[in-house]
DNA sequence: GAAAACATGTAACCGGTTACATGATTCT
DNA sequence: AGAATCATGTAACCGGTTACATGTTTTC
C-alpha cells in the first residue's frame, strides 16, 4: 500500500490536483513507484475519506472545475509514522532472471534478443535516473526546489543528500543489469561458436 | 502470468506432485519467482484443464493419495513458445528506494534501521544465491543434475552456463544493494555529525 | 507417542492492469 | 479549426496475499 505514502510524500510539499499527481507519477516518483490514473483518483477519494487529505473544488474556465487536494495534519502524522517504520519487502518476482535461467530452451537469436531488450530496458531507466540526478545537482529539479522551499534551512542538506543517494543506487543498479546482459550476449555467442 | 511458465520449466524436467513443486518454489525457482501453495494447487488444476499438464492419482500408504503431474506435448510447446518470446517487464514498484528518497522525514535511528534491514535482507538473498552457485559449480545441485539427465549431451554446457550466468547476475545485484545501503548508513552518520 | 514432513486445498480480500469513456480548455 | 493538454473517472478482471482448514505418513 505504498501508493498512499507516495501520494502523501508529494502532497506534503504542496497541494495539487489529481492530474498534477498523475504527471509526477509519470516522471519523478514514477521512477520508484508506478501508478496509473485508474488507481490515483480512487485512492485520493479513499484518503480524503480516511481524513488524510482534504479537498476543495476550484472553478476552471467557463464550465470546468478541478479538485485541489491538500494533506491534513493526520496525513502528515501518518506519513511520518510510515517513514519511521521498517520497509516491507515484496517477494521476488523477476521475469527476466526466471527466463534467463532456462535459456537453453530458447533459440540463440531469441536469447540474444532477450539480452538486447534487457540492455535497452535498463538503458532507458538509466537515462531517466541520470537525468534526475543531473537536475538535482544543477538545482533544476522542479519538485526538489518546491520541497526545499518548505524545508527548514537546517534540513535542506539532508533532503538533497538522500535524494542523490537514492538515485545513485538506482543508477548503479541499472549499470549492473546492463553489464550482466552484455555478458549474456557474449555467452550466447561463445556457446554458438562452440557448437557443442 | 510467469507462475505458469515456472511450473512448466520444473515439470519439463520430471513429473512431480504439487507438494514437490511447492518445495522447489521454497528453494531453487523461489529465488527468482515466489509462489505460495494457495496459488500453486489451483494453477495446476487450471493448467491441466488447459491441456498443458496431465495428472494421475497415486496411492500413498493406507488411506492417502497424491496427484502426480506431468507436462504434455502441448505444455512443452507452450513453454518453448514463451522462452522465445520477449520478456514482459513489470512496472517499477520499489518500496525501499521510495522510502530512501524521503529519508529526511525519518528519525536518524529509523533511517539507520532501514539501511541495516536492507543489508540484512540482501545478505540473506546473497547467501542463498551463493549457495546455489556453489552447488552448480560442485555438481551438487539436485535440480540441475536431474535436468542434465534429460538434456542431450551437446546441450549440457549451455544449461550449466545459463544457470551460472543467472546466479552471477543475482549475486552482483545483491552485492550492489548491500554496498548502497552501507553508503546510506555512512551518509546518515555524516549528516548527524554535521548537525546542520 | 510425538513431532516432522507429506499432502491438498478454500475463501475473502486487495492491489494492480487493461480497456473504456467523456468532456473542457488552451495553444497554435 | 484542430491538436495538445487538462481533467476525472468507471468496470471487469486477474494475480497475489493472508488466513484458515484438515488429514496422513514417516521418522525419531
């Protein structure tokens, strides 16, 4: 149920509409926690019902309206409680490594395609994470800037440091996956040459 | 829906009961794909219904019985089809990194506890993967030995090589996570000393 | 005789996926 | 006028989790 806490984290910085949240899930937070809009809007309603958020309807243009969500004190307390609680780890469910461990069943070309797709997949992730890391370093991160505005001066260094550390970890992970897949490609070639 | 294919992979080696499969999911395959028994038994029934497996009831003791599942030709074909198909990647949903990126909200001791738990978590995984890798190298892997028995001689090198490569990747991943968490611990200490 | 291992499930629930559905506003 | 973006959902489905439930056989 981390979706709830990802939303609280975002709304702790500033009030937003569901649509704003949706965009954050498509970029910043989305790199560690994915959520489709079909999950975001209903969750916002549930959270308001639970007293973690409050909302106001704002007029937009002639006929339009939008709903502005803000975190309540209960919401902030709940987020802090979650932050001080241990992480709940998900069970392993790793389709790429599952398939990799039975690759002798695949055609050599399919095996190569699999590793190439793995490289592509993590190259994409890597680029996004590098981009985020660059934005943090350069002070160009919109989200982080807003966060720093509402962060007391003596906590800003922490905020930046933890963000950077997180992205460093994700970058290292992506690089590791890419080099593993490269080794895989070399392995397929070597086994093909051997024609054992 | 990889559970189905993990089951096919196991039954491609030898016929088994649901209980046998359950044990494999608690050890070997379980390291890349988790499944509880409440999922295994119903899935076996569905797979039999779909013609991928066939089963026979075997008498066990005086009153007991057990169901022996074997892969059908359709099952083998379906597994091979899946193996030649691209991997479907899951969306990111990473509770540890989600929390890590907002650690300035946590108490320093809770932050330390989080990183220590991360180290413990991946140390546990690492040990199991190293154990598997050692068994493969030493020829002591029960599952791999059975697989090699039903593998034509000219395919055995492949089978071993892909298994080893998979575990090498998992080991590298675990090591990376551990060193990231160690850096996290050092970071918390440094920020605490700075008392900014 | 007791404990460990063998053996097989059901039920309620929930988080997440996919597809569908609609309309307003702003920018070019 | 048309495209892009803003804005908000519903519905059916399914994979996975947690808890419950029960009985047999083998080993010590």
